[in-house]
């Protein structure tokens, strides 16, 4: 008696269709994207109408139309600031990812290392940037950029370490036993099992950390009150505040909000792309 | 005909730190190329025996000796859950043991494809575990165990979570594989019928403390099929095993 062959449903399983441009268009215009956009438009309309009806002066609360005009008018000054802020954010985020993953791997090597050093990672999380930023900028007098990156990094570091450690430790004990039976080395267990297993947790930490990097960059610069040519959006907000150019201040705030949303969306797309084959958070099912 | 046993457990004891005696003075011989079932109620230590043989966990005292005449000692283990890596395809899951043993990529792929074909899953190499049924996942787990062409296959209640129809099909497929690949199989189950259908020797265990209470040789010829399952011989063996199991729990209730 032969071993009974399971018949593969070739059409359903073997052909994985590539996403066509038509599908992409359909996805962009889908209800998941259209719905929040519609809500946004409604909110903006309400805001504009309220401002006009109550005749609120622009130095108290400018309407979205005025903010839009200011954005276009001052684009020549706001764009470089936006780019500086983004540069700091990306640098801090990258540093947080690299160091975060390395530290997480280190912590998982031994319970004693984790116990000894984890509290200090927590310390980083609870450090108020508002208090520490001026000090760091003072210490790194010659390199304000580096100082701001370090401040933003302090804020972004912990979620990555915490989530990645959780992921590296949450391995299926049967799989661990399997690796033991085949006498896998510590590094093989790390690369072939622990790291892939930790991916969903790591990506979850990324999404938190991305936004925090941006906030850290803006707050650090805000508190430091730096001037000069290398100035980000926080500087623009501060100056606009001093000069009572409130619409310009709101325009800067709007750019920060937009950046935050863009970072989050990008990271979510990345997360879904990496996990779409297997993790419940990203798998598409019929129901 | 008694050959040299390939594995001998001598006076094996395992006591947990809270005082539970998982195994007490256990003695067991495993003959090469045999199909041995360990049957017993929950907590009798049958999974512990398997894990100790596989090198997972330590004995409190005793010895596990491996034959020097039969040097075929390559182990493979199949767990109760399929324990597949959900982020990897079927092919990548099956070639994992070979990757860990640093075989060349072409060797990995050919041995893995071979194993996948042996369990009847040809065509599913690029599927992910979430796309497979319970029975198929278990087949992948078995294919992974067979990828390194092991000599000794340890199976811990592998079909427990499956439905009757799938279980029955996998039982027959397992016997075919045992025959084709010259394996020694040690099979843990709580299902008496499964044990009597598959094995040539049934080891009955009891719990509290975990120990062997009986060893019954099943003298039915292979290949085994539905006729065997409904024969008088099969029923007799099932009765014997069940009696031995009941005796042990009766002892327990008298003592307590």
C-alpha cells in the first residue's frame, strides 16, 4: 500500500498573483483610505466655518485656509526646516534600531545580563528630555546636530529594546527543543529561530519608536532654543511665536503632524509587507 | 530472536524538585528496527522517557546506554504539536535539520524534497503552515524528522490532535515509512488501539510513581490493514493491554 498523495490545489496555492497597478489603484481608493480622508475634510471644513462665524482673529486661531496660504507663501523657509527635523528624526531612529536590536540580542544571551542592565534601559525611557536636552547640547557645544540626535535617540531607544527582547524570549518551546536535539549552536538558534520569531514584536516597537523619534527631535530643539542656519521646525515654531506669526506657527505644526502620520503609515506598510505571509496581524483572510 | 538492544535504559530515575517522582527504577530495552509503543495514563512518564532518550533534560540517576554494535544512532523527534516555523515555507521547514547540520544547499533541497514526497505532500513546498490543515502540518513535521534519514524516530503522541480519519491514514503511512526506511520507532500514545495496531511491542506504564508495569509482544504479521484491526487477535491484545493498564490504576486506588 503506497503512501497516499495529498492532491495540491494548484490553482489556489501555487500561483501567487503579483499586485498589479489596477489593484494598487483600487487599494488607494478603497474605503480604508477614503474614510479617514473624508473625516479629515469634514473636520477642516467645520474648523474653517467656526472660525469665520465667530470672527476669531488669526492671531488666536487661524482657519485652515489661511494656514494653507501661509504654508505656500513661506514654503521657502519651512521646507529646509522640515528637512532638518526629518534628518534628525531619521538619524535618531536608525541609531535606536541598530543599538536597540544589538542590546536586545545581548540581553537574551544571559538572564544575568538582562537583570543587571534592563533597569538602566528603563531609566532612559523615564528621562525627561525637557530637562536633559539643554545639558546635552552644552556638552556637545560644537555639534548641535549630534546633540539633538542623541536626545531624540534617548526617547526612541527603549520601545525597540523592550519589544525585541519580548519577541526574542517568546519562542515556541518545542522549536527550542528541536534545535537542541539537532545540537544547534547559540548563533544558529538566534538567526534561524529567535530573530524571525521576534519580527512581529520588533515591528510593533518600530511603529511606536518612529513617532517618538520625531517628537524627541522637535522637543529637544524646542527646549534648546537653538538658532542659526541648522534649524528645524521647532525653531520655526518658536520664532513664529515670538513674532506673533500664528498662522506660520500652525503651518509648522501641520508639517510636523503630517510627518508623524507619514512615518506611521510607512512603518505600517512595511510591517504588513514583511508579515503578510504568516502573522495574524497582516494575513488577508476571507473572514 | 533477541538481538542486541540499540538503546538500554538502566535503573533510570527522575525526580522533580518539588518531589514528584516522574520515573522510578525504569528499565527498558529497545531492539533495533522495532516499533515500540509506550502506553499509559497522563503523568506516567512516557513523554519523559522519550525526552531523556533525546537528550532533553537530565536523569536524577541511572544510565542510558547506546549499543556499540548497532552504531545507527541518528535521532529524530516528532512532537505532539507540529511545531513548525510559521514564517517559513514547507520546504524551508523540512530542510531546517540539514541547515543546522551545515549540509550544502543542493543536498538540503534534494533531501527535503525527497522527504516531502515521502509523506505525500509533493506540490506543497512553497506553502506556509497557516495554509495547511492539521494533518498536513503533522506530515510536514514527520517529513522534517525524516529529512536527515534518521535511524531512530521518537514520536510523542503525534496524532493525538487529529481526527479519526486523518489519524488512521497517517497510521498506515507511518507503518509504510517504518518499513521503507529501516527505522527504529519509539511511539508514545495513550490510545491502546493505536498502540496495538502499529507496534510489535507495547510497553505499559503506570503513574505515581512513573514505572513500567508490563511489556507485551504483539505477534501479528506486517503489513497490517483493516482486516487486522477487526481480527480476534487484535481484540485480544487490546484486552491484554487494557487489563494491564487497569491493574495499575487499581493498585493505585487500593494503596491510596
